[in-house]
C-alpha cells in the first residue's frame, strides 16, 4: 500500500472526519486500548466551521490548529488512515506549549506510520515557518494502559511529567491518564 503524509487543507475536512469516525469507533474495543475521551453520553460530533477556523488562524493568534494526514491509496480510492494535530493553547500564557493528538486506524498500526506522523508534526513545531512564533515544548496525554502509544512517545523523547488516576469515566470504565512533554531545544527545564 502506498502512504503519503501531508498537511491537510480545508478540502480534506470530509476525509479527515471519515477517518476520525472510523478510528474513534475502535477505541476500547476488544484488543484495542481506549484512546479518546468521548462516550455514549457525549459522543464526538464533527464541527467543520470550528476546524476551518482553527486551521486558518495565524500562529500569532490563540486557538489555531494544524493537522497532517496519512493518505492511503486503496482499491476503493484515497482515504486518510491516520492523522496528527498540533493544537495551540487558548491562553497567552501557554502559547509556547502546543498539544499533540495522534490517531491511526487499527489496520494501519504497527507499521511505523504513527511515528512518521509524529515526526512530521514535531519537525514542523521546531520550525513553523513563522519567525515571530517559537514553541518550547510539545505536550500530550495518553490513557494509562495504552502501552503501544506510551512506548512510541518515549521512543521519540517525550518525558512523563504527571499522572492522574480516575481522570475519565467512559461508559462506566475508569481511566487514568499520563501527561508527557517533549522539550524542543536543549537546556529547557522540565518541572521536577
């Protein structure tokens, strides 16, 4: 199968939402750890207007987002089978720490594609192409028990900075999370 990673544009929103629906439907199913916060009471709902707004905001404003897709060419056409997003904080005081979100569909995991997506997003964050923007860290969280994701984050240099037990309750299942950060430059301190 041929895979291509590229930054998503407004024209890709429907493909991204189709991927998101497929991937989110796999969370917590037999053989797959939980990896999203949505449940039957508060399910994920696509909001194209918000996505468009976040994707088009300049990096100098709060509330921007940038997303890269893993495109797979298959007999049925071209589909997004994985995606990674960098999401800015909503406060001036945390604009130096975007958050990362990653999702790869089950049939496309275990092939190094999540790592490639993450490396693409991290490299962009180190050099966003806007001289007035500088990021110092990339933050993320993962549910306790999602060992494949934890191994990937540690392999890429992310360091655990905290844990919160019983942080989420998804359809009656209690889940804790682990917070990770990646300093983007040497000499940047981590919290003790």
